[in-house]
C-alpha cells in the first residue's frame, strides 16, 4: 500500500515538473535567444 502511494506521489511530481517546463517554454517562446560570448583556447598540436 505504501509503495502505491509513493509511486503515485512520484508520478504526480513528474507530471508537475513536465507541465512547469512546458509552460515556461511556451511563455519564453517570443523571447529572443541571447548570444553568450565563448572564449576557446587555441589547440596546440604536439610535435611528433
């Protein structure tokens, strides 16, 4: 009985997380993507 309740609680939490993520994605759909500057170090090829 306890396992059924725990499984139900986990299923509800997963559903709430999914709904929250979906709502956030739909609300932010019109928002422009922000460009983030990334610095990449030049790769040095070892002499072999």
